[in-house]
């Protein structure tokens, strides 16, 4: 059973990357979205959440129509991961209590980022990983940012926030990321 | 090595053996230890490189997943400190096409880059030696899926240098050990051979000069010391023995002188006794010849008596017939002179005369036949030539000549011989042989029997005539059976027996007939003589 799950899990990874490769170059924005989707998914594999953790791995988004939220939502196979992945959409950023209780990872695109401030971020639990799309998001107190560099996406992490967070990121991943501020 | 039987000195044998065994052991141990050590070092190097490859593969998982070759390249530079690693390649498997492509690499300082090994990235991932390098390939796994490969080219020059140093050291050590062993074996050989040579020289000196009073010195080798002691004991005993021998020789010399004198005396006495014995033997031979002659004469006399007896009857009948005829003739002459002769008287005279003349004729003819047959027997046996003779008739003539003796008893003689059988042989010896055998049976065999049985059986086989003479008397006593044919052997010495009868038979068979005679052992149930002699022809 475990091997079937693993196979399915990896087939999902393969499908994600395949979809990235199939994207034409003129759809750069879509490419970046898909790369970000894949990075969010793969990041979850190198992050350990504090106990008691949720029975599902919940990815929370605010934009159902575009961005990684939409892309991952359309990936039905994500739900059968171990632990199963759930894509949850919120339409109100003020529901911080629900966000803290129901999310493992919260993804904020640039539009949503413009609506939040330091206070909002401080309301988010240190057990939740908040991912943004810009360095300014990190300056506000966000933990992770997926920022395009050329035709690739690089991972930036707020070191101060990481030290305050209850989640653990594997050192192998940390060796790969860039910290902001330096 | 010397072959078996080839002479070799202890020195050479000892040194050769020690050196050969040491060299063999050294070569074996150095070879095995060097081989094992090289294999161990090679395994360590390979394991080390494999461990590095696995470590790189583990760290490269995340670089491949997040497509970050820069970080991976930076990380690979950390392997600059590892001298064994010359080149590292990381290959990535494309998620969509599943094709393998180059991801990043590392080349050690002063090491040229090497071509991509995409075509070699196949299981099994066994390390392969290529010249002075070794290639190690390991898969990069994430969640049991191969994400890519790590290729490491390891440098074996350090290992090869180690092997070279190891071989030089081992060979040097082995050579040094051989030199030490050679020096030691030389010392041992000297320590052993010197006392042996001393003992050998001592023995040679003793052997040459017979100087058994010398003694072997003590040496510092236990076994040779024992040998030295044994030699001393041998010398002292030999010396004592020689002294005793010298003394004994003197005594023997004296005894010999006495003995020679005695021998001379005895020789003279022996010569005299021998001469006396020779004279006695000569006289014995004379007596023997005389007795043999007497026996022959006695045998001849008996034969003559038999002949006389046989001839006497027909002669007597002839005399009677002629006397009767003479009387009848006187009567008829008287009647004729007196003119009283009647025809009837004349007729009766004629008839009687014819009968008497026939009687006289038959008697004289019979006498003539007997004399003729006896004449055959009476010829000289030594010079007698072979004649064609009827063997059955000959036996009958012998019986006829002995009829008087046989008729005195109730003994029976059976002849088993073809009546018409004629052989080319000598009649005289045969006659005398049979006569002696029958006479012996009559005299010796049947003294306690009233009616004995004598069987004479004649057979011819392959140019040989065999006479099987058997009687059912008391047989030959065991004490004289083996010497029955010797002269003067008799059971009736002093009772008229000369003991020459069977000796005469033996001589006649072997000399006159050129045959052989044997006495079969029949125990006490009679005798059985087998006489076999050659015949020149038969009918």
C-alpha cells in the first residue's frame, strides 16, 4: 500500500514537472505559477510541523481564480498524498483564527500581500508557514518567499521569523535557500 | 635437489633444505599477505568512494528537486580536500522525457574535465577500474524514485603507490630474512659438520692405522656427543677384542702345531687302515664275483637238472621202446631161425615194431625239441644277439624247465600273454630273469601256503615290453624293500640263500636287456615286479 502511495505521490510530482515543461515560453507568468505550485508542494515534504498537527496537510489560498491555488486545486491526486493534501480557499484575510486552526501553509500572492500588514502576520500562528511572492513580504514578517530569478524560482526565508517559528525546515533545504534580510 | 641415491654432503643438504623451505614459506606468506593487503586497500578505497558517492547523492536530492545546480556545484567544491576524487558528475533524469542530462560537475585542481558518462549510467552500479582510476556510479533516489546519478572518478595512484611500496618492503624483508637464514644455516651447518668431520677423520685414522687406543673428543652437539661416546665404546671393545684375539691366535697357533702332529700321526694310521680296507674290499669283490659265479653255476645246475629231468622221460621212453623192439626182434629172429615163424607172429611183430618205433621216434623228437629250446637258453648272455622269439613259448619253456619244482607244490602259474606274440629280444636273460623270479616266489613267498598263485602278464606298448610279475605270497619285508636289488640281501641267510638272485635279475634287466625293474609296494599281499625293456620289433 505504501509503495502504491509513493508511486502515486511521485507520479504527481512528475505530472507537475511535465506540465511545467509543456508550458510555452510566452506564457511566462503561467510557468512561474506552476513552478511556485510545485515548490509549495515540495517544500511541504521538507517541513516538519509541530504536534499536534492536522490529520491533513492543508494548503490555504485566497485566490481561487488564478495562481498556485487554482493550479493545485485542479490536481486531484494531491488529496491522496500521505498525509492527504487539502486545498482550502479563504475569501477573507481577517479570518485569522480559522486560518491558524485549519492551515499548515498559507500562500499569499502579490495582490493579497498588498492587503496585509505586520499586525496581520503577527496574528498568524508560528505553527503555520506563510509563503509570499516578494522580498517585501519577508520584510513584513513573512517566513518564505518564492521569487523568480531569470527563468527559475528561488526560495527566500526570513531567518528571524524562522527562529521564532515552531516549524522545522530540513537543513538540506536551508542549504539551498537564501535568507532575507542577509 | 639431489635425486635419490645421489651422494650429497650434509652441508649442502642442510643449507639447501633450509633455504628452500624458508624461501618457499616467505614467498607464500609474502604473496598471500601482499595480495590480501592490496585487496583490502582496494576495497577500502572503493568503499570510501562509494560512501562519498552516496553522500553526494543524498545531498543532491534537494538540488535536483529544486533545480539548483549552483548550490550543488558549490557544495561539490567541498570535495577538494578529498585527494582520491578527481571528477564528480551529477546527472538529472528529465521528468517528462525520462532522459538523462548533465546537471553539474566538479573537477579536482589540475584535473582535466572528462566527457559525460550518460551512456554508462546503468545498473548494476559496480565500481569499475579504468587504468589508474576507478569509476563509481550511484543513483540519486528520492522517495524510492531515481532522480539522477552521481558519477565519481576516483584516483588509484595512491593505491598503486601503496602497492609498489608494499611490494618493495615485502621483497626487501623477504630478502633480508633469506640472508639472515642463510647466515644462521651456515653457522648451524658449521656447528654440526665440524664435529662430524672430526669424527670422520678419527674413524679414518683408526681404520688406516688400526690404532684403537685413540678416543673421540666430546662435542657440544648432544647426538654427536652420543655418537662420539659410542665410537669410544666401540674402539675400547675392539681394542679388547683384538687383544683377546691376539691371545687366542697364539693359543690356536700352539693348538694347531699339536693338532698337526696329531693329524700326521692319524693320517699315517688312516692310510694304513685305508690300505687294509682297500685290500679287504678287493677280497670282498673277489668273493662277490665268486659268489655270483657260484650263483650262476647253481642256477645253471638247476637248469641242467630240469633239462635232464625233462629229457629223461622221452629218452627213457625211447630206451624202453627200442629195448622192447630189440626183444621182439630177438624173438622173431629166433622163430625165423627155427623156421617156426608164423604169418600171424610176423604180423604182430610188424604192428608192435611200428608202435615201438613211433614211440621211440616221438620220444626222441620230444627230446630233440627240449634240447633245442634249452640250447637257446644256454647260449652266452653277454654276447647273445637279439632273436625273434615267441614270448609265450619262452615262458612255457621256463615253466617246463622248472616243472619238477613246481609239481612238488600245488602252486598255480597263470600266463597272460598273447600266444602268437613275438618280440625281438634276448632269450637267455629273459629265461634266467623269469626263472629267478619264479624260484624266489617258490622259495620265499609261499612257505606258509599250500597253494599260491603266480601271474605273469606281458604287454607291448610303444616299443616297450612290460612284464608284470605278481604273486600272492607274503611279500617283501619292509626293512629290505628299498634294497631288494642290492647284492647279498636275503631273508634266509644261513639257510641256503645267497642274496644274489634279485641282484642278478637287476643286472640282467638293466645290462643285458637295457631295461628297468621296479618293485611296487603291495604291503604284505605278495610282490609285484614291473620289468620294462625295449624291443626292436614285434609281430
